[in-house]
C-alpha cells in the first residue's frame, strides 16, 4: 500500500492534522494534534477537516469537495486517534459522493455525507451570482471594536484571528450577524486539497455561540448547548495568506434548538463558502435546579468549547495589535 503521508516534508499544523495514515482500502487513521486541542473534547472543525480529507483520498486530484452534511453523534477525546471509514456511494462523470464515518474506540462520533466535483473552478454556463459581503464591515487592520471569545484558543493557533464586537451590526432580529471573525492562515499551504480542508475546519468557528445569541444567551449563560448537525458548501477556492470573513447569522430558535447560517468571504468580497448548523440550546434557570434540562450525550463538546475557547491569563492572542 502506498502511503499518503508526507513525513519527509515539514508541514504546518493544519496540513499535519489532515495528513491521514491509510489502514486499509478507504480506511484511515486520524491523529488530532495537542497543539490544536482547546480542551479534552475534540473541536468539531477537526473532525470535519479530517473527514473531508479522507473523502478526497478516494478520488482523483481534479475532484474537489463542494457539499458536506454531517451529524455530530458523540463527543470525541482530543487526545486519542480516530478511525475514518469511507464508503463510495457514487462515482459519476462530474460528481462523486462519499459517506464518511468517524469512530473512536468503536464508537461513532460523526457521520458525514460529502459530494465532490470536477467543476468547482470551471466556468460552466458562464452564469455566476454570489451573495455580497455585508456592507460596512471594517477591514482587518482598521482597529475595529472586538469581542474576544476564541482569540488565543488552541484551535485558532494557525490563524491570525480577530473577533468582532457585533453590536453595531445587530438589531435583535433573526438573520442579524451575531458572530463575525476575520481569520487568516499564517502557515504556508499550497495544496488545494488542504485548503479545502481548512475551510471545513473554519466553518465551525463558534456557530453554536452565534445561534444562542438569538435568545440572548452567551458563552456564560447556564444551559445545555451542543452542535447537532452541520452543513457546508464550498463555492470557490481560497488562497492561503488572505483574510477571510466568517459571518454567522441565526435565523430560528425554538423547541430547544437553534439554526444558524453563515458565509465565508475573501477579503476582496468573493463569496467562497456557505454554512448552516443546528444547535441544541436548552437554557437552564440556575435558581431552579429541578427545571434544568436533561443532559444530552454529546453535550461535553460545547461545554468545553465555551469553557476553554478563551485565552489563558497572560497569553497573547494571535492577531492582537
């Protein structure tokens, strides 16, 4: 069996994260990196990036991911490897479909459906319409007001990472921006396949935090919060070293769930990806413990996400002026 690993090459953290080890045909071993672990629970973007890479390794280099739909089933241990199994659902002339199951210690953590295409960068019919970047967004170097929640967290280490104070953009209505981030990969990455995985990694930069804001909850609000499912559509390739704006907008809250959509734009305004995530949001009344909701089986992921996605005292946040 030919190895897909690149041990002879010095890789950055993100490239190392998706440098999977083949175990058998369409079965791979993924090793989460302690340098990117914000807590004992694995960051969801880590799982999505590794699943994306596993699917890529079962197609030719001309095929690039364009759509991902996932279910988060259980929390994963960020100190333990995961086994990634790919099933080839379909191979067509322009599109390929894969089902990816991510397991740890014989327990399924995440199940993903991913579609890849050879037409992502082709002109096609010649028609192209894209959602513009939100008007009035200040440039990354403009010294805008910030609200650091994940700045300085381990999961954001490979990025310059700047979080907005979104209050100037909010009116309290659905589809307001409740979480906005400028992020830029600081590691040299030339492989288009790895850059696609980086988009998957970035797509979970606090989507659940954005969803809970619609009901007035923050990372400090007691309750039960967890990512339930996550979708991502790649529209155009990204380039390493360029700023990307991640803009999350919640659109629905009810029945203890919240739905948030998001976009990723290049610094020149090009729309490169779209995100959707549904989150469990069970707010607890701390003065009435008996009314606290039942704990869901994978709640620890978001508990740790909120608790650890803050810089340690005295730790310099990357991107801070």
